[in-house]
């Protein structure tokens, strides 16, 4: 009689399918958690970058007894200024002194015409390529998917005036205030009621509402179009490419004007006259965006924060954008 042997038994097809199904369910359950963890890490990094910018602005103020100007321009409008912005001015304070010093070797055109070098030349008059195309991690939100360069013409058809047509992207814009509404700020330190404007020289003593109650810098996600809705706005760290229309100066600052709510989307493409959502603040984070406060703290502001819709009315979002409106800020 032949002896009985134990033969190894393999998986049946049904058992294999059950195992695969279980693995698929586990992956489906785990994937959202992994994505949430990654976004949480990106939000933390974004917050850290704004914190570094805040320290740089405070160090600049410590040395100069003022914040840097929003951007350099001629208040009369007869001769446009160099267009350099606050982001360029704080480069030595964010460990970018070599980049800051490298501008001195580039020759461009002065605001009055003729050759000029360094910061005496208009930011947009340098030949390409040049250091203005440098990608600086401290100015980028890791959740934003925009390219490292902002290239003219922009998606709304606006073309930057000047020789330089590409700039290093930023996701952080200075807050010009809550009263900008289509007209271009052209007066020194009075164009907006916020921290940064044309030729502004804000001292911390000007923040009579309190530094902890005032926005300095906010997030802007790269401009895009999805589902027929325009969102975001392209920002460059170096300054403003022009001063003749809202989108160009919005490339370095942003506003909290009534109707220009946080993370707003619109079916109308931004243009020099219909500039929303380009000029407002936005982020790639769900539910709101980060803002650097005057005291150096970074707060995540909900997109549902109370915000006015009518010019002449100010609610919490507008009050936070002003340095001296005298309004009491409640919980937000």
C-alpha cells in the first residue's frame, strides 16, 4: 500500500482575491492619512518660511528704524522709480547677501533714461539671464505647484514692460492695506493703509492698532483656472514689474479690499481694470492661508473670516490689513 504524503496546498483563486481586496482597502484607508501628513508638513514649512521673513523684516527695522518700502517709485508719476521691492531689500537678512551684492554688477536703464547699474537701474531693465531669476526657497510655499519662474506675458495677457521678462517666483506678498480699489497707489506712505506701499517707510510706531493686530505679509498661490474659475495671482520676490495697472504692482503686494476676500475665485479673467482675484491673497492650503503679523507671529487665517463686500465698509479682514484704523479686533 502506497504511503500517504502531505502535499503543500497553495492559495485558491478566491483566497488570493480576498487578500488583494484587503490590501486595497488598507491602502485606501492609509493614503488619505499619508496625504494629510504630507500637507501638514508643507503647512509647517510654509509657516516657517514666513517666520524667517518676519525675522528678516524685524532685523531690517532694527538697522534702518523703518520697514523697507513696498516698492520704489516716483510719487509724481512723471518718472517711474526702480521698481525694486521689499523682498529685494531684505535679501541680506535671509542669508542672501551674495545675491544682493551681485546686482551691483548689472547694467540697465535708470528711471530717467540712460545707463545705470545695480539698484540705480530699473529692476526690469537688466538683460537676461540675471540674478532676478533666482529661485529662493524662503519665498516659496511648498504646497504651491507654480513654476519657479514667472514669465511675461502673464496668463491674463498683461506684458511686463522692460528687458527682463522672467522673475523668480514668490508666494508671499506684502500687505498694501484694505482701501485699494483699482486706482494705483502713487503717493508716498499714504497709498494704502497697510504696511507696504509705494515709497512707504513704515516705522513700528505707526502701527497704532498694535503689531499683533496687523498683517505684514500674506500668501498668494500661483494664478490658475479650474472649472471656469480664476484663482490666485503670480508674485515675484524682486519688486513690481510696472506701476501703470493693478496686476503689475499686485505681483509684489496684495490687498484686503472689500470684495477681494481670501481665496476668492471669479469667472472673470483678471485684467488691468478687473484685477480680482489677482490682487488679493490666496493659498494652496485648504480653508485659508498664512499671514505674517507685525509682531513676527504667523497665523493661519480662515477664508471664512468676516470680510466686507462694499467699498467704505470694513470688517475683521480689512481691519487686520490696516496699521492704524483704530478698530477693536475681536476673535477671528
